[in-house]
C-alpha cells in the first residue's frame, strides 16, 4: 500500500453505503483503506456494480416530511431566493436536469480543469440543498431557488495525477476562496453566499483540534471563524465511524473545529432491514432503526462534554434519495441519475439548505440587505429543533450493535426554526415599542443594529 507524507491528510466523502432501488449506476462503488502511517487516507475501488436492486425496505419516508419542509414552505413562503450555498466537494454535475440554471461559476482545486462532478458525491450533496425540479424519487432541494457554487477539491477515487485528493490544504484554499470572492459573487450574480457545506472528513474520532499534527488544521479553524465574522455559516458532516470507534463520543475533522455547525444523522422513518440486520461500512449494524433515533454509524459529541465543539444538530441520514451524475467515462455524456445514500454527508446539506431559508426570512422580516449573525441562526436551529435523548432501547440488542451515549441532542425541525426567528423578531419589536414610549406609527426603531419601521 502506498503511503503519503504525514503532513498531508486526505479527506473522504461522508457517505457510507450506496443502496440501489432499480437505479443503474455507471460509476464504481468505493471502499476505504488507511495508509500505513495512520494519518492519511487512500481510496481504493472495489469494482463497479451492475444495474440491480441491492437493498430495499419499501419503508423509507420522505426526509422532507420528517423535517416538515412542506409546512415551512406553506407557512413562511421561503425557498432560498437571493442566496447561494458553497459546496466544497467533488464538483457538481450542472447538466443534471434537477439542477438546471442553479449552478454558478466556482473554482477547481483538484487539477481536473473544471468543476464538473465525475465522482457523484458533490452532486448528491448539492441537490439536497437546491435542486430546482423534482425527478422521479428526487424531491426539490430544501432551498430550490438558491444558487450553488462548486468548489471542487477532488475529482477521482482513487486519486490519480494530477489530483492528490481532498487534502486539508485544498479545504483551506477553498474556504479562503469564499472569503475572497463572496462580495464579487453578490455583485456579479446578485446573490449572497450564506452557507458553506463540507460533507467531508478525515476518518478520525476527535474531541478537540489541539494535538493534531499540522498547522493546516488550526488554519481551518481560523478560516471558519473569519467566515463567521462575515456572517457565513460553515456546516460540516459529523462523521460516519461510531461503530469503528467502539461507540466512543467524538467527531471527525473538520466537524470538531470550533465555529462550525456539526451535523449528525437520524432515521427519518422506522427502518426494518430484516432479522439479519444491516451492516454499515464502519462495522455498526442496525436491526431496527426507530424514527428520530441516531443512526448507529453517526459520530456524536454532547454539548456537556467540555470540548471545542459538539454535534449541534441531527438531520435525516439513512437512505436519503438525491441526484447523481450518470456519464460515459470516455465521452463524458451526462444523464440524470439518482442515488440513495446513508451518511452524515446527506444530513449536512439538509441543514445547509435550512440556513438559507432562515437567512431569507430574516432579511424579509427586517427589510435589510445584510445577513443575520451566525449565532442567531444557530440559536434558531437548535431552540427551534426537537430535543431527543440518545438512549438505549429495551432490549438494546434488538435495535443495533452500538452503545448509546445517554446524552441529549437536537434534531432539525425547519418550521420550528423559522418560528423561533419570527418570535425573536416579534419580541424585539415589542421591546423597541416599549423603549420608544409613545412613538408614532412608522417611527424608526433599531433591532440587531438595523433600522425597522414600527407597524
């Protein structure tokens, strides 16, 4: 097995196993091996699948239903219009029918020469955020009127010259690109960059950044904080290796970085794979997945554990449908593919799309052109979410083969988050009215640093 220098860390996309429901695949399914130095990750192809049905339960509920997306759209009339999400991943298949007109110019850090997705991961992530059109099993994205910006940090698996894979250095270059270009994007395209999605990880189980072997890791944390200062939230998949690490709490990098919004995975419906259970790539196994419960693979870290970060929220991450590129590798002819994946890679973009809805609602409420403070968005997501305890079921062995943490977490509820933001605004207006005393209707007041008219 080849070995990379210890100063470079190669990320892996955060999805686990690809299920097929009579969906043809023309790209290979990949397994992961760890380099001999224990620091770098190398992708190895396990060979292509033939078009077939690998696994199907017939019990998958819509992830949209679980987070009540339709209720949010009906009650708050938000779709992400005027905003853009940056997707740091394998590129985006802009030719996919569900993404027509959604993708704007990004940047290639992989050396492939373009931002087109030839692997499949980035397209699935992007469609969950902002697919404009429904197609067969693919629903609209959470924010279907938003734009997508691909920052391509890897192109092939395994990494082939000139591509060396999604290293920490490339991730940092992509984050810096956002800092350097978000104002230009607003000017040229008329949209504001509101969120960055990173469905990538280092395949570690960490409780802090301190002690990691290279300065690049600390640079990641600094760049994240600078983006927060610009009111751009960085959403990161928590990781898929809870089973591999013997149910010990922790998260992957960069999910562990202070300042990122880390996302774990829950079942969006009851999941019953049969008496033999279902084995995930990290060694965790599910016998019966209960709706709203943590998937056995999701890494998790409680907010009471005195670490740099914790798993901020959970969203659907088991058998989630999305888009994927079908293409002829020789002629690069794109078609409209569909996949269904497990993993926190699917959970993170659902949250990223929700961030755009909250930002749109905030601007509408305040009549401002500025983004809301990141802390305020995080509060809406967590306080507007639904609390649950990661506890053992009775008897535990009938559910999965991992040990629960017995800690309290929050799962995403999109209308709940929007309601919390609305109530924040109403409370601020009430307070401003009281402070203004007998001010006349239409008198200007200030909320969160912005002028608002009394109504």
